[in-house]
């Protein structure tokens, strides 16, 4: 699935140019800005026009800065951005591998458009959210620490994925889905910190919000942990498996029957 349409790439380019120009203005002295303003006014005065407006002057200032910074044209920027987008689709770009359960189950489904809205929660939220967003998913990321949420959004903005990532500071038992979910990726630690009653209620809410054929991943659980059997009991009626993960850990995988 394509990450962006041509129109949204054009919009993204405009935001990039605007940010670069504003950063330059903030980095130079006021006298230098005034000098650029005088240069812009002189250039406009030499051109045939009816009236010199403040808007025209500001636009010319931005054009002068654009040339000074040697910013790329849209076509040049677009080629580089599309190449970067293709790189970001690779799991290795985010510290994952093709053999990871997340990549094999949810990551593969994004290529066919089968997965669209994914919830990620807990310590795996950052890399999971960005990888899935890069592969076409709309991602809701929940973290209990505000700095972690800000880090996810900062990285999403830098990668041009901000429109696909929606991050919130909240505990898992405080959040309620407002749209159907096609997948849930949750760290075991995010569930472990809840009481058994809270855990059962959270899972029930997420199960109800998940579309038929959707998947839930609980990462990563120490091999032999009693949490596996508790999850099996909670996911009766789902197609359940336990997948080996890196090291001596396991991932609980459940798929809702269609």
C-alpha cells in the first residue's frame, strides 16, 4: 500500500520548505532579516505591478531565502522522499527483522491492504508504530509516559508519518477504542501491571473492538510463564498460538475467527 498520494507529498514538501525557511529566519540576526527585506522590496519595485503589498514582500523574502539555502525543487525532493519511504517499509530500518512475529503477521497483511487500524501499547509502541505506519497502517499508540509519547510523535514527524500515527499518554485500562481495530500489539508488561480483573476487562474491550480475522499480539513473555495459560483462557474461541521470539521469550498470537 502506498504511503502517500501525490497530493499529500506536495503538501508535505510545502511544510518542509516552510520549516526550513522559518528555521533560517530564527538563526540569523534581525538586521540580516531587514537586509533581506530591503533586497526583496528593491526587486519587487523593479517589476511592473500595481501595488507592493506586505504579502508580496513576505513571499519574495521567502523566495530569496529558498535560493540562499539551495533547497531542492519538488521533483528532486520527491525522488529522495519516495526512496526513503521504500527504505522505511523494511523492518530492519526500525530494528526489527523479517522473522519477527509482528512482521510476519501484521506487517505482511499491510501489503494486501488487509490491515488498516492498529493499536500498539506499552514498551514496544515506538518501533511497532513506526514500522506499521510506514507500511500503510493507521496507528494508535498508547504509552503511560508522556516523554515516550512525545518521542514517538517526534520520530513520526521526522519520517513524514505523522498523519498515520496518533499517540496518547494513557494507561491501557483508561483507553477505549472509538473505531474498529484490525490488530492489537501489546507488551506483556502493559498487561502485567493491571489487576486480573482490570486485565480481563481491557482484553474483553479490545476483543469486542477487533474485526473478524483481526489479530492480537502480546510481546514478549518469558518462556514457561503462567501468563500464557491465562491468556489462552481469556482468548477462548480465537485461533491461538505461541510463537518463539528473540532469546528465551515468546509472543502470544490470537486471531479472531471470521
